[in-house]
C-alpha cells in the first residue's frame, strides 16, 4: 500500500488515536497536516513524524468553524501542493447524566465533533470537486453513537450524527469519485483508562505487553495503532468501491456495521389506531425489542481488577 505523493489532514492528531492515524498515513508515504489546539503538542507530533522520515506540518486551531476548516485545507495545498485525504478525528468529552448536563456541555461537544466534521468535510469536498481529485474522507465514529452510553447524551448525538452524514455524503459525493466512510474505533484512550473494566488491558499496554486475548478478541479492544491500519487502507487506492460504510476495528477484530433496517413489519388494513396497536402490534413489539447500550461479558477472574 503506497500513499506516496498524497497529502492528508488529520484533525485532533496531536496525540492519542489521531496521532496514530497521522503517523500511519505518513509511514505509508503521505504528507500530513497535524491539527491540535495545543501548539507544543502539535509541534511534537510533527517532529515525531519528520524524525521518522515523513513529511508533516501543523495547524493549531480548534475545529468547528468554517475558518478553521478552510485553514486546514489551505495549509495542505500550500505546503504539499494538494489534498487527497481527510480524517475527522477531533473531539472532546463533557460527560454528565442528562439532568446534570448543561447547555454548554452539550453545545461544546456538538460543535467540535459534529459541526467540526461537517465544516472540515465541506471544505475538503469543495477542494476535491474543484480540482477533480478522487479524494478519501474517513470520519471517526464511536460505539456510543451506534449503541448509546450512559452519561453521554452529547457525545452519542454527535457520533450518531456523523454516521448519518457519512451515509448522506456517500450519495452526494459518488459522482465526483470521492469516497467517504466511517470508522468506529475500540481502543485504549484517555477515557477508557478511567474505566475499571479495562484495567488489566491498560496495565498490559503500559508495561509494553500484549493485551490479554479476552480484550483483543472477545471485546475487540486494543491499542490506537490497531485502528490506524484501517484508516490508512480507507485512504488508499485499494479502497476503491468502498463508500458509505461503517467499519469497526479494535484489537484483533474488525467488523462491518449494518445500516438500520426494520426488524418487524406488520400490515393492518385501514391503518393503526392506538387500540389496534395495543391489541395487535404491541405483543409482537415486545417480543422484538432491540437492546440499547454496550453489553460487556463478565471479566475472567484473573483479569478482574474491581477488588484490587
């Protein structure tokens, strides 16, 4: 797989998952625009890629505004002469249960995740279309956006919205030869480090050891680097024909998520009133209720740190 001669933007790439994506793209030959709100973090990321033999530059700005999105695209074109790949990874967390979540908690998360993805993709697609570049867009989703998660109203809304936009953009961009897909990573992050369930996996990672198979295989949970290969693949010419898909990856597992489809359809001559629904549809509905939230299996005793 060769990305030599291509240029990529990765938002929120100063550290963590975003940095892994940027480093992997650079390792395959792409020049990369690093983005972060902290100038020291951004420059350190650039130095790491350059020291490894890659090409990188930085844009220090919070994503969300049209101005920030346009600056990212302009920087790629000015510094590298082109833009071929956009990875929208930037995000923040403001986790609180519904009654404790403020308007500001909600708005900040939506602004960075959802609006930031929208503005960056709009700017990049404008360049792709005008320059007739068959670009690649990889939008980062989350299991929370697919399944929901307690205390993450804002984050769940943003990540579900990103997937909805990806499906729409796949239709709108197809004629221009631009491919857009969503990646759902399941990996060690600052957030998972605080969850006792993952403690044994984090311990192994910090010690430079492989995570236990229970995490890597049963849960599909791994390191940031385990996700980066999928991002590089979707950025490449090898991903031709793959459009509008939602692909999950973590540890040793990769998954294709289905798009929502009806699981139960019942016809009633003349339509449905409330009484008819109660009498005829409700019993079938109750037999086919869909689950919400992630359901984690019980930890093997040797990996359970809850009593430690």
